[in-house]
């Protein structure tokens, strides 16, 4: 007979709870920012972050014993964001069939450059977007990015390179192209 979920929860040690609470407090904002950079929507980022942390808690023994627990949870966030994006793409295709549209207008006040960058970033496919964000916004190495996303280092290299090239092409005519900044400085330090 299977135990109710509440009984399993009660069996967790106070140490496990304290370790998770410390992880949550130390990494929630970073994970939420990562989710926002992948989705471009604050509400979706909050939902994805909450869901990822709930999954992390549900499997805390596995997460806490991982070599890099933060990378483990980042992968959960990336997977949830990719699933959400795929779902939205399917939904938008349905809307087009019915002649309905959706506004891509943002309600947050932001600088023109950050808006341009965010819009260009959101046009990248999910894997390229995750590689670019992890490599150039978070400054992870190719190996760390590969580990986080569960892909090969060579894939990170190609996806990052192609993603940056696509960003540069989309940003032509924006302030980055006008000032002649290189592609990595256009992504580093900008606040999407």
C-alpha cells in the first residue's frame, strides 16, 4: 500500500528542509530571471520558477546529491520554458487558423535597446536562446552550459554561435548596429 504524500513529507528531516530553504533563498531570483529571459513574460517566469522549485523539492534527494544542484534546477527551468514555448507555438498556430491575433506589446517600461534585444532574443528557438542566455548573460562556460542543458559542448558552441549571429542579424538597425558594438557586448550587460 502506498503512503499518502503528506506522510512522506512528514518523514523528511529538518536538515533537508533547511537545505532546500537555503537553496530556494539563494537561487530563486536567479532562476526567475533565467525563466524570464527564456520566456519574456514575468508571470510565465514566476510560474515556471515555482514549478521548477516544486519539482526540485519533490526530488530533493536527487537534486541535492547532484554535482551542481543549481545546474540541475536550471535544466528543469529550461525544459519547462521550452515546453511552454512549444505549447504557445501550437496555440498561436491555432489562433491563426481562426483569424485571431495576439499583441506582442510589452507593458513594462524599458530602454529601447533592451526591448530590441529582448524581442530579438525571443525570436530565437528555445535551445539557441537558452545557450545564448546561459553563456552571455549568466557567463557560464561552454561546459557548464552543456551540463545545465544536458547537451554536448559542441552543440553549445554551434547553438551559441548561430544564436549570436541570428541576434546580430535581427538587431541590425538597432542602436547596437549603429554603434558598431560586437555581438557579445550587445548581449552582455543588457537588461532584457
